[in-house]
């Protein structure tokens, strides 16, 4: 606001009303991996935006963008699971960008996002799940990601295995749903030492070769597990390349949890119980106070408490997601989920300037 009022910045604007539904497409898992995403990635909008992001990266990082592209290529060919690597190869060719850059985009979520996830139990025992996915707002990134947002229906033999809300060209699962079983969302667990600590962890994980990107693990769990307990066990204990929070909802009472992960296992599993009917997770450990400059958890907790368990619903949780600063300029999309009754909704979000309290 100060920058705009002083005349140094242009006033942000958008031409969309909030919220907007996200389009859906099918990923046929029976196809060879390098063909699964080609039809989706041939979309001219996705092509233009992906090429814009690559061009922007080259302008911002003129000295190292070639090294990053080569690094992405090597990671995709030597570290990513073959199935996902081939999906990236096929999609990159359709988007008109290099395999290396699309691989780097798939790593990018591990670095910079600030999300809010919530689970709550209704009086009759249904578990509700809601989240805002926020991503760095600047240089067109957030606006571009909104244009790339898509709901993917992963199918085999013509039947839905699970659904995921993410971005065209992104092969991991950031927000996923398996009807009658569970849903899960990913929130970055910010490193006290910043991005430098993150890269040390990534390099260590690559050397060990047995750790997974956090969103690759989410996809693996949605592919292989069919119940909340099994999924909770995998997300708590499988080795990762980075710290993270997983928020989960199941199809039975009290099946709501936040998993605070280090690379090797769960630092903490915070589950719903008879004394706690909801949980809110942002990007900081729930047993510590959020920093003053990024406190989204307090207004979210206050809003949930104000609604109360007797009145909780997905519509009212969407109102919490729309409460500032839970809803902010970085908010890219929101999801609403109830595994017990099969509800799964996704929306892109547009917070009008000045987008403050």
C-alpha cells in the first residue's frame, strides 16, 4: 500500500471475481508415463505461461540459469522416480520448455510457499478439510500459477483412483482427495536458517538417494493406500528431502491430523480428539507462537472458535479461508474436502487490492 500510495508501484488489479472454479482434466494412468500429460500440456494457455516463467527466470538469473537448467535435467534423469521423470519429459515437450526447467519447477514448491490448512469434526463425526495454497507473490508468479491451476482426475481402467489440485506440469500432489478414504494437503515447514538450510538438506537427500520430494510421497500414498491409518503411517515415516507439514482428513470420526515432519520421521502427530474438534496449521510448529509478521494461525483459530462446532460446515470453513490475512495476495487456490461424503471442491482466489485487514 505504501509503495502504491507513494507512486513507486502500480496498483495491482485483476479482472476476476472471487472465487473461480478450477477446470478438471483426466490423467490416464494406463498410458505410458511420457504420454499421460501431453494432451493437457498442449493447452496454449499453459504453454504461454510456462514459457513466460522460463523467460523470466533467465532474465532474473542470467549468470546461473543455464546451470539451474542442467541441474534440473540431471535431477530428473538420475534422482526422480522414472515414472514421474517420464511424465515431466512428455509434458515439457508439449509445453515447449526444457525438461530441466520443468524439473526445477517441480522442485520449486519445496522452497517457497505459505499455506493454511485446517481439519475439523462436525457434531455427527464427519471430518472436514480446507486449505489455502499461497505462493510467493511477485514478478507475476502467483498470477501465473492461478492460470496453471488444474484439478487432475487420476484414473485407471476408466475409474477414478484419486483427485489432486495442482498446476499443469506439476507431477507431485499438493492437495489430494480419495473418496471414502482420506484427503491430504502439504504446507512448507519453514527452515530457521532459510533457503540455505533447505539446499543443504536437499543435497544430503540426493546423495542418500532414498528420500522423496514431499509431494512425490503424497502422490505415492494416494496411489497405494486406501485408508487414513495406512496413509498416516506412510506420511509420518517415509524419508523426505525436506521438512514439511501434512494435514490429513479421513472418513471416520477423529480421523483428522497434522503431521510435523523432519526428513526422517514425524516430529509430532497432532490428532483430533474429544477435547479438540479442529486444528489449524500454517508454516510454523503449532507448539510455538507464529511470528508477528506472518501470523495467520491466530485469526484462523479465532474464526473457527467463533463459528463453533455446532455450526461448522465446509461453507463456513471457506469463510475462514476468506478471512484476512489467511486470505492474502499470495493465495492461489482453495480446496474444500470431506472424504466421508465424497465432496471435493477447488477454486482459484483473487484478493482485491489492498487485500489487507
